[in-house]
């Protein structure tokens, strides 16, 4: 359990104050600031297996796993050994290397893609995939879904326009209208909206991009209707209209199964995306990502084709070594273990929240899942937005006090690793009843306040 030193200002608070003086908001990615849950973010000193230790010496079971990449847990000895050997040979050459070839071969062997190009971040992967799609098709319109996050690409930081199939508006200051005027934002899982958008813009649509299973508004599985998954419907619709289907697997790739989301339904249903983006797990905890797909599409990239894309650190030998070691160690037994641990946590969370009288929905895709504090199934961003963020904040802080580190946002996925053993899972299970009670107290008072206002 955490051992808080109450005699001094906690080191995390001191570091946060220092960070805010030199870094916007004191963090280098917004969700880390705890703005969504309140309080001071914990500065982590080290991580091992399923556990985080902060600069004050408090230990936590980790349920974010670096937002997905740490499939094998932190500081896995075989991954560390491979990385240490790679570092000893040099950290960056600016030349082709053997590890990048081997990692590309591993990805091609596991997935539907035929060729791969490495980059350094998920944002770079989606940006490059869209440029390639436009260059390949000679078209300009991009379709995406509300609540799906594809990195901070200007054209994809967009909000829905005034109509169902109208062009988008900027989703944040700093994005000019000209950057989103060729982006159409639709409700997720809405087949009629997709059909309408293609009816209106079909001969102009370069590509449709979607998270293979959304995880950035919480986990929202692609729905199956009449035996056909939403992804299969999208792939078929794009094919009919000559557009490319881009499956963003930065989060789900090699996380939900050994083959990613495509392995869950695509391999069974017989559909394949034209382009796929990868990240997180394939980098083994290092800043690495990739995009890949059909050979005829990928060969339009420079130097083979006219579509330009480049990166000094792309295919970095240390990062690709870490990713290759991770994927080779990610056997089916690893996924089976994570799946069993996830089932235990999901059941315990739902049981605790039910006993406390807190409305909730647990949703999953493979081993990735979310707990929404709402009374309805979540099939799109509008449904996700009904989650009780105040109740989640109370739940989060109770779990944190009892030594469990949840995502500091109500709209994120929960991740486990193969390092989550019985002791780690038991810590989570033991912390859940008190957290559920804390959420119930906030949820009840919030409902009463809303009733008085109305």
C-alpha cells in the first residue's frame, strides 16, 4: 500500500511546480496533468512488472501500461537485454539496419499488410497514411468518426459540421478552417451516415480512417449487424467507391490479439484494410510507429513513387530492437494470461459498482476494456459523453490512495500486461469496493443537484 510522507511537501508536488515553470501545464501530454480528475499528477521514478513507484516511494498497480505499449509489463528482462545490446552498438545511424527489416517482416507475417514504412509516432503514421491515400487516389476528402483520435494531425483534429455529412470545423484553436474543410466527421457505428456521406462525396473521398476499435473515447467495439462487423461494412463501402480504408491500429495493434483488431474479426470475415497504422506495442515502449498496407499503394511512396515521406529517426535501431523483442515474446500464452486477468478485473469492478448502486457499463475489445459511468451501452461519442466524470474522479482517487493507478480520465481504456500476477490483480480487487462507494457518494449528490436545478 502507498506510504505517504505527511511531514514534507510530497516530491511529486514539488516536481509538478518546477515542471509548470518550464513546461506548459507541467506535462508533455495533456492527460498526464490530472485535469480531468483533479489533484497532482504522480511523477514516476521507476516501473517493474505490473508496478509503478513514484518519487515519494508509493507503489501502484499499473492499469495504463504506458497507454498500451507495455504488453509484457515494465522492464521485461529479455527486452531490456536486447535493448542494452542494441545501445552498445550505437543509438542512431541514419542508415538502413537489420532490426528494422526483421521487425517489418514480423509485422507482415502477423497481419494483413504487405509492406511497412516506419516512423516515430502514431500521429506521424496517420498523417503519412492520409497523404499516401490522397496521392494514390488523386482525391482530397477524408472521412473520420467523432470520438476517434488519430493523433494531433490538423486535418483530423476536427469536429462535426452543422449537418450529418457536412465538412468539419476545427476542433482546437491553432487549426485553420482550411485544414479541416476537406474532412467529414460522422457518428461512429452509424452505417446510414456513412452511406449518406459516400452518396454525397463518393467520387471525392480519398479515404475513410477509423480506429480499428475506438479506445480514445473509452473502448467502443465496432458493432455487428446481420453477421457483418462495422469494419467489414466500412471496408466494403470504401471498395465500392474507390476510396481507401485506413484502419488505425496504433492502440489495438498487437494489443487486443497477436494480430490486432484485424485478427479479431477481419481474418474471420475476410476483409482487409488498404492501409493500417501501428504504434505502441510494436515499439516495445520506445517512440516508434509504422504504416503499411497493400503493396501497390505502399509503392507510391518515395523513393519508389512520387508521394514524399521521410524521417531522420524512422526505423531507429534501438526502438525496432525493442519492438521486435516484444512481438517475439508476445505468444498466445501472453494474451491468454492478460485476458484472464482482465476478466477478473472487469467482473470485480462491475460487482463492486453494482453493489454500490453506481450505473456503469463495461465494454471491451480483446484484452482492452473500459468502465463507463453511465446507464446506457456506449456505441458512439454521444453515448460516451454521458459518463459521470465526477463519479469517475472520486473512483480514481480512491483507487490511487489504495495503490492502483487508473487512467486519469473517464474516457480512456484500461490495460493489463502479462506481468499482472495474482498479487497485482488482488490489489485491484481489494481496492474496488471503497472506490465504488466513493463514486456512489458523488454520483448521488450530483443527481440531486441536477434535479434541483431543473
